[in-house]
């Protein structure tokens, strides 16, 4: 009312400028910079510009100074608040050099600090909230293991026991009360069993503690894959979409914060050498086809690539890296201690490399990738920060396998190979050995044969032994876990693969004095294509015939005692040991994707003892997944375990008593219904007898003119005592 039209316009412009001046969302503060003389000012500004130009458009960059030196802080204004948030996410913790790592915060934090009171006052102490116990299930008095089963619309966590049917622990009852499904897609246990991840259309949820309380949610629309780090500090979600710039996201499990996002990377798959004969190319294709058919359906999250490789041999590698001749997805792989995560890639010039990122900063190790010309595959050691990779022949350079120590990038061992068609890497689960399965061709390139390069990684200079499998096709390979020194090879001289031989080898003698590879035992003409060692490392395993052509043939094997037991689970697609090595689960499952599955009539699972005795089976119209809950690594060392085994007889009486009580409880439970029916029958007979007696008594009274002959008043009761001498004995004093 007090301004003209021109003055109103000027006032509006002034208010807009004041608002813009008060909006600091695009400004970030970069702290922990080196304090340098002004002579080096422009050089440091140039470095900062190169770093932050990768996150957005730089509007202004200033570094305040005092007494001829900078103050170790910079103010960077970017084009928008979104670019500023991206810069904070990607550059916070960036190592400029060994002594200076960026601390990047929004400018708004400074304004918050300016409002703090001059005198500090202690905040009120929050009420104590006990932390959830992710290992509460390990305190089970019966020492049972848990498994999760996905069938129909149900997700159930069960307790497994060899003396009874699985008992339900949790089946999503809380979610059902709210009209929700506990899980919409698949499930996956974390490596140490602390969390159960459920896949949903909008992301991933983690569950834990005794009642499976929700531990956190991670937004990941269309998630197809989850990879936990070995120590469960981090996880990776991937939707496998090549058109998504944020297809792969790395998360901090505890804080549920995103550490970094990546685009899905597809690289050229390995190719067979040029000039191979048509027959040889056909053989290679058949080997690949056979390897991928060991599991008839691909269940996301069921088993990691390294686990699949260790248990079933070939399928793990193909599932992780794709098929020959096309494009394959470059997956991230974790180091054993959660310190690094790496994946295969290419530089801007097209050179092959392995990009290794440090955690939790997710910055390239040493600001550069590991140069590995021609690298086709790599695997981390399960027990050390050692990376093994192989590269094929190129020009006059032979194929090679290299072991590299991280972070020093020191090459521990290199092995050159010739006439190589393909290689696969198999680390022993304890990291003591590395096996490289080499598929070779003859000089004429008309015949294939396999050999194994066996690296003794823990020994000085990493000695290597070669084991040749002349005129044999290798179908599966697997190491014995948990301190074992044996490995199993499924091989055949024919191309049909229907009745291969199974050979067992040891890396050392039984007393451990002779370090030399030798054959232990061979089983001839077995209908199998996959190997599953017991996690107990006691020489037991299951040979399984999975997929078309085998129809679920199973053979339980004890290598120590050279004992076998043949069984069958018709159409079996998956085999899994429980963590203790006491129970084996076999299942017929179907993928969620697609309405038709040819084995749908056989969907279900069976539980077996380690000796091959079936004690429980269940069938479902639709079954999608079965997975055992992993156990964390034992806190006992090898000597303590040996002492327990040595004095095991001391505990036998207690264990036998506990087993007896459990068996009696099981029998009581089985006879509970029978005893209830018997009690009901006896009560019915008793009631009917009493009713009949009452009716008969009334009739007798009527016939006797009301005289009750059973009344005690009509009788005289006389009691007579009779004494009888049974024996006499005289004693003379």
C-alpha cells in the first residue's frame, strides 16, 4: 500500500537476491588440505578443480589464507545442490596424499556450528536400549541348525533335527497380520549367518535377532543380486540393468549409508584361440553347456561364485562370469577382510585391468587400477589379501597365471602356460592351495586335454606341481574344506558324460611328512556331475547327478573308510550340507521368473543324515529356494579342536543321556495323540458303565418294592481275625 509499482518490482528483485544469497546448498567445505605458501596456491587450486570437475560444474573455488599461507580449507560452489551432494558422497575421504584425506561437508554445517552456545552443556543421557543379538540362535540348547525355505507365498525359517521333523521358528507372522508378505522374491543369508536378506521389488530388507526383527532397509528397485562382504560390514546390490547408471550400489550395513554407485560393466567374454577345428569348438561348447547344466535353474543369492566353485566345480565360474563368446557382467569380488572390493575392467585406452577399491572410502587403491594385460578372470584368496588372475596367450606372449599381494602389488608367483584354450581358478577354502584347471589343445589344435597347476601358496617361493589328465574331460573339481588336503575330480574319457569316473587326490601324505600330490582312490562309472564336500572336513561328501540325463542320482561317500551309499532324489536340482556336516538337504526348485517349470510336479525337499538315511521330506506345488543358515568361524584353534576330539569319550555319557531324553520326548510327542484318544475312550466306557448301573439299580428297586439290597443298613458286619503260626525258632542263650 505504501509502494509504487516500480518500487514493488525493485523490492521483489531484492527479496529474490536475498533468498539466493541465503541459499548455500551448492557450497561445500573441503577440510584437511595441506597448508601451503601462496606461491603454490595456483597449483593446489588446479588439483582441486580436476577432482571436483568430475562431480559437477564449478562456479567458484576459494582457499582463504593468513600470514602468507593457506589455512588448509577450501570453499567450492557447484552448479546445484544435487551436484554438491554428489561431490560430498564421492570425494569425502579422498586421499590427496598419505598425510591428507579430504573431509568434505556442506556449508550448512558451518552455520550450525555458529549457532552453538559458548558454554557446553551435557546432553541428557538417553535410555539404555539393548542391542539386538545377531548370534542368539547359536545358543540353542540342542545345537541345531536353521534353514530357510521359500515355497508358494511362504517364507519359513525352520530348526532342523535328525530325530524329528523341522520345527518352525518364524514364518513372517508379524507381516501377515499387516496383510503383507515377508518376502516377495528370493532370500539370502549373510556369510556368518547374522542377517537374512529378503528381496523385494523396491529393495532389500535385513532381518536378525531371535525374533527376526528388521535390521534395516536398502532401496534398490528391481534388485536381482546381493553380495555381502565376508565379515558382513558391507553389501552390494545390483539390478543387472545395463541402462542404469546406478545399477550397482555399495552400502555400509551398520549405518545403511550408500558408499558409492557404479554402472553395470559388460566386458567381452573369453574366446577360444583362433584356428581351432570345428570338432574342437563343438567339444568346448559341449563342456560349457554341461558345466552350466549342473543346476537346472539359476536362483539368485543361493550361493556365491566362490562357494559354488568350491562345492560344485564348474557351475560357479560360469554363473559368475557369463558365457563364452558374448558379453559377460564384471562382478565385484570382496577381499577376505572387507578391506577391498575389486572388479575386472578396462582403461579409457582399452587396456585390461583390475580396479581395486579401498573400504570404506571406495577410492581406487593408490589412485590407479592394477595393470593386468588380457586378464580374463581373477579370484581373491579366502584367507589373505592375495589376488590370483590369469590371462590368455597373445601374439608371442604365453598365457600366464599370477599371484599378486595387495596393497603392495608385489607379484608373488607367475606361471607361464602354452597351448591354452581356457583356465579356471579354484582357491582352497582355507587359502592354503590354489588350483588352476587348464584346458589345453595339442599343437594340431584338434584335441583337448586337461591338466591342473597346483600352487602351494603358504610355502616359501610358492612351489607349483602339475597333474595331467590325458585324454580326459574334467566335469567338476572341488577342494575338501576345513583343513583338508584332498580334492576330488569328476572326469571322463567320453563326450557323453553319463558315467564318469571320480578320483580323489591328496596334496600330502597321511602323516603330513611327504609333500607330493598322489592319488588316493577312484570310483569308476558313477552317474554324477557335481561334488559336495562336507563342511566338517572329515572326508565325507555327496556325489550328485543334477540336471537332465542323471535324474537326481546321489552317492554318499566316506573317503577315509572307502565307503559309499547310493540313493536317489528324482529330478534333484540342488544339494546343500548344513554347516555342521550332519545333515544334507536335496531339493527340486523352480525359478520365480516364468510360470512354467517342467519339474513342477516334483517340487520339494528331502533331508538326509550324513550316512545317507532319509528322515524327512516335504512336497509343495511351487518351491523356489532352500538355504542353510551359515555359522561364524569357530573361535577354537586347531590344537583346541584336537584336544576336544581326543577327550571326546569324557562327554559321551552326557551326550548319550541328552540323546535319550530327546528320544523319549520325541516318542511322547508321537504317542501324545494316541494317549489322548485312549483316555477319551476309557472315560467314555466309565461314564456309560456308571449310567447303566444307575439305570439297573432303579429297575431293581421297583421290582423289590423299594428295598435296596445294596444298602449297608440291611447287613451286620462282623470282623474276624485269624492268626496262623508260619514258623518257630528256639535260641539257646
